[in-house]
């Protein structure tokens, strides 16, 4: 990459942290030329895990890992040192842990009386099998913007397979048929062990401590700038070579507003669509406060960019 090129990453989740690492390791950028903006006080985004015995704990989700997949994840963490075990990488540390502590669920599904259900059968009818096969072999062009419910009958969503697959990969019946098909193809090996989750690999601790902290430490050692408690409010676009490119980043840190000029050779990575943006926490005695998209910094930024793109399109059409 060109000397002096800078990279700006909006969002401090695992996607941005990984991108920063690949820019250094494979792209030749200096860490001091990379800045990550995160509106929260900590990095990691949806990979979190925090709290204490007195205040309670929170962990808004854990990502399922396997060694048969996640080639990019393991390719990255094979070069990130463990914080606890000198001489081992995060990958080696994780594999060693899973050799000692193997996943083997004895109760994937329970009924309303809390009795363990027998899941040795997926519960498919012949029609369920034919519909699932039809969806899995359809092209993405054919699937288009359809939902899973457009391809599978209501009875499918009462099968034991659906309950196990949906709870493993966080699917809802109205989700994208394309995304469902991608998971069927990518995780086909899990069909034979979905009832025990034997293919799942766990990190030693929660994924913030086991993945985010060592990766952030590696990046900080190489001079990457982390701007925490910083909200990116807009990405100003300018026409370059017939396309729209980011020319300025507008942000707010506390009450202070700032504008960052982006050069024509610089890179901007926009990580949007967080699973936990605008989430809220409840307690044992109170429900979590209701939030809407108006509480979401990601939505506000996305709508601002969409408005700018529309204005740029209108200007182009008017001058043309």
C-alpha cells in the first residue's frame, strides 16, 4: 500500500479489529496510521462479558465457533499471542482448552414440564425433506429477497431440527432465505451432531476476554489509535472518479464536535448493523427499557449516509 495512507474504522467490534490487524499484517500499513472509532467505552461490540458478583453479570451473546469453519477467524488468531500463556497463540490456547473440555450437550430441547426431549430424530416429514432440499439447491438469484417461510411449510417450524438449528444460529422464520441457505451449506457437518453440539468450540473465558482483549493488545502494541466514547455522526461524501467516496468524517466526543478530512488514498471501513446497538439491560426485578431505532447511533448514521447518496444522485440527474 502507498506510504502515508491512513485507515479509519467506524465501530470497534470484532470486524473492525480484525480489519485493522489484517491491514497491518497483510496490507503493510503502520499501526499509527490506523484509527478505530467506537461510541462505547470499551471495544468488542457484541463480543462482551462484564459485571461482578455484587452488581450482576451481562453477556449479550456468544458466537459459536467450530474448527471446520471460521478459516479467517482462526487465520487471524493463529498470529495473535495469548495474554495468559506465553508462547501460545489464541488459536492454540483455544484448541488446548477444547481438548480438555469437550462440548456434549445432554439436553438440547426440553418440553413445558422441563422433561428432556428425544432428539435422535429430526422430526422431518417427507415434504419437509423435499422443501429443505429445494431451498438448499436454489440459486441466490432465485431466492432473491424471499423469507424462509416462503420456501418451507408451517409444519417445518415445529420440527426438532428447526428448534435446534434456529437456537444454534439465531434464525427466525421471517429471516432471509439466502442467509438460511448459506448456513445450511457452510455448516452441513453440524447436521450429524446438532443434537449434542459436539462440533462447537468454546473460548476459555467469555469472548471479550478471550478474543477481543488479546487482539486489542496486539493492535495497541503496534500503535493503533482507539477513540473510545466517540460517536461518528456522519460520513460526508464527495464524487471521485464517477463514484461517491468519503471525504470527511464528522464525530462527537462528549460535547466536542470534530471533523476529520479523508484523503483520496485513505481508507474508510464502516461497520454498521450491530446486533446489540441500542440494546438495554434489565434486572431480576425490572424489565429492560424499551428502545427503538431512534436510540441507535448506527441507524442515525446509516440514514444520514442514505440521504447524502440520494442528494448526490439528484444532483447528478439534474446536471445530466
